[in-house]
C-alpha cells in the first residue's frame, strides 16, 4: 500500500500530529508500507461525504430478493 502523511484536522490548527492515509502511487511524498508496518493509531480514515453515500446507493444491489421477503 502507498501512504502519505497528513494532518488530521485542517480546521484545528492546534492539531499537529501527523497521520498516515492511503493514496495513489503517483502522489508526491508517499511511502510504500505494508499493513503490518502501520500502527492502528497512526491511520487516518478518509472523510465520508454525501457524495460517497450517493455513489454507494447507485451501485449497491439488494441483498435479498422478493422471494426471500415472502
């Protein structure tokens, strides 16, 4: 996996701890690491936006069919 250091909060200038977030190989300042080399408290989850949910709704398929419901 390719990771890049990122400050967790752009809004809170007091937060200076840098975390790792996954990114594309073409980004500058990246480092290739395995999941075993990254501590869980170092990971920064990507932000979820309304656009992410809208995209999920468009591509998600039902997990049950009409016969299952009956």
